[in-house]
């Protein structure tokens, strides 16, 4: 290993106030203060990781201890400037708050601040991840931070400013760093590649910048991977970026949107197989979908500028087709549903099954209920029972004693929240049953959620299922048991049942639904 090699993040660390990209609101304020010899005794820098907090702290250290300092334009040539750039300064002490968080560590600092600087004008303490320091240690530091010796400056850096004690924050000049935009990151990356004499595609740099999510350090780390990957040709293309870091897998996202719009279940299952064959993580894919759903919402709001959308022109044109296909309400429901799927997949042990069954519902937006439509079923049961009696039992089991035992065993369970569709009482009740089933068995839920309540015959709710689902449901007794257990949670009527039947194919089912929607639901007294 070449001991002189420096990683890109260190090699191209900004050395002057002007070189710090995207934080001009901070660099201008501090540099002007230093030029007027108005040096604060303590600074608090907060913001996301990798946006320049520590880099700016070192620049301030150079500005204060430069042979010409305090100055807003450190020379970079004197002994102090060079020591800081090389990481071996005598009067700049960098401390990791995570590993020096105790009161004993802070007492050591308090004792050492009294010692004068070795060669510079100031002794500068840079404490990174300062929020990790314990409250006791903070309290010990408080007096020193408020009235340090005139030769001492504290620069505290954190990604979680809210965890720093208010008494500490009040004694510092506070500056909040922001995540960089894609334009700023592209500027940084292109500048590095130009200095390294490496050619690139603009789209490749865009993909790297987007993947970095506002962090300069992350973008430089990704760039370093790309330079190593393309070392032979000294040219970075968008396909190289996708090969190494996956880009945003927009080709998969675009294909999935096309399947959603077509509603083709066969293509859907083929797509899922392709997704897993290519080792695409379900959560990564879902998060990509969420990112692009955000863009679709912006397109629906007539935002067309790719710099604001943070996508390529081709992606924008493809997503515009999706935006035009769905209504505003459908887009919101899709986004809400995808967010719930991401949460479920994150905690699932059988990731593929949950992903496959849950995402299938996106092929028909009528299956989706928004979060704003969810209410507590306990309040419905207590006050509105009579409205739902016509649906209130699931497929009854032959063993009534077994059924009563199941009911009793579930009486103490918390009643789940129930998604409602106010325009259809049949759907209201069925959604309530599904909410219970989901808690008991996500697998059974994924099957029954594809059903459509089409009519009520007395106290029996008729639910149509696709043929292949109906065969699975009718052959598995566990399903009838779970549905039977669900009903007593939503009604007191003991005569109710749910009956499943095969879905009528073609236009007939639509005609039947239209007719039944105009039919008054029969009421069954308790």
C-alpha cells in the first residue's frame, strides 16, 4: 500500500472559506467576523453528515493561527497552516465526542485549556459528534465554555443539535449546515474529475450526486469507487455507475409503473422474479419507488424543471405518462400504501412473500385505502353496530364450541384500526374483517385482500375472489377459522357469515358491481 496515497475526501478537502460549497450563508458570516478580528469563543455547527462541518472548523483554525492571522484568507504556506492541512497541528485538538463522552474526559480538557498555545495565537478544540457527551460532562464543561481563557476557541460539531443541552447551545454561536443540492454536488465531483484528468458522462455524475443524498463525503466516496472501477479506460459512464452502486434502478421502476397501469398480473409476477434474480433488495426498490412518486406528485403540480425534480429529462418524460394516467387522489393513495409496504417489508422475515403479495394490490388502486380513511374500530363497534349487522359473521365453522373458544380467546386483544370506504357498506365491513386477518396472518390477508364484496344475501356477505385465489382459499380450513374469529369483534349478530365465490370474468363483473352498488343492503336485526 502506498503510504502517500490520500483518499479523495481528504485530498480535496476545502482549504479556504471560498472552497466550501453550498454553505455560503455560514462561510461569509464567519470569514467577515474574523477579518474584523471579532472571534467568538465558541461555535456550534449542526447539520447532516458529510456537508463540511469539520472542514470549516479546520479552516477557522487556519484563519486564526495563520502567521498573518486572524485573517479571512489564511496563506496555506506557513508552518501552522501546513500542520493543520497535514493533520498534525500542535494547537488544534480534535476530539471524538463518542469516545470521549465521560466527565473524566471533559475534566482533562478543562485542565488543559489553561495551558497557552505552543506556537499559534489560539488553542482550538474541535469536538465532533458533541451530542454524544453525557449531561454530567456537559455540565462540567459549561463554565469553561462560557468564559474560556482568551487564547481558547471551542468548535462543536453535531448531526443532532437537539440532543445538545440548551445551556450549551446558548453559549455558542450556532450555525446550521444544509444538505447540498444535486447541482452543488455535481460541481464538486466534476471539479475533482477534471483535476484527475478523468472523463465522464453528465448523467453518471448526476446519478452519483443523487445517490449521495446531499452529502459531499458520500459523493466523494462513491466517486472513488467509480474511479477504481473504470481505472483502465479513465472514463465514467452512467452504465458504470448503475453497475457499481445500482443507480436508482429507474429501468425497474419504469417497468413496474407500466405493469401497474396495465394491471397485468402475469407480467407482475414475471417482473418480481426478474427483480429478485437481479438481487435488487425489496426495500431499495420500494424506496426508489417512493422517490419517484414524490416526483410524480411534483409533476402533477406542474413542476417541470429537471433541476427541481432532480431527475433526467428521459425520466421526467417517462414519469409524466404515469402522472397523466392517475388522478391526484390515486397518486396520494398509492404513495400512502407504498409507505406502509416499506414498513411491513422492513420487519418481515419472509421478505419476498410479503413484498410480492403486498405490491400486487397496486395493480388496482381501488384496493388501496389512504391512511386518512382509518378510524378506530372500537368506536364503530360501540356506537354504530346496527349499521353493519348485515355482514357480521365470517365463514362459520362446523364446531360451534371451537368457535366460541376462539371468540373468548380474542376478547382481550386490542381492536385493530379499520380502513373504511364510506361509499360502500359491504366494503366497509369487509375491510374491517381484513384488518383483523392482517394482524393474525399476513399471508391469509394477502389472499383475501384480493376479494371484492359484491352483494349481501340476508346475513351473508358474498365476496368474489379471482379463480386461482378462490381455489387456495376454499382448500385451506385455516382461512375459514381466521375469518370466523374476526366477525365477533365487529358485530353482536351471531347469524352472519361470509361466503366466497369465484369472480366473474370480463365485463360481466363490472355490470354486476354497477347493479349491486345501486341495491339497498338488507338489514338484519340483532
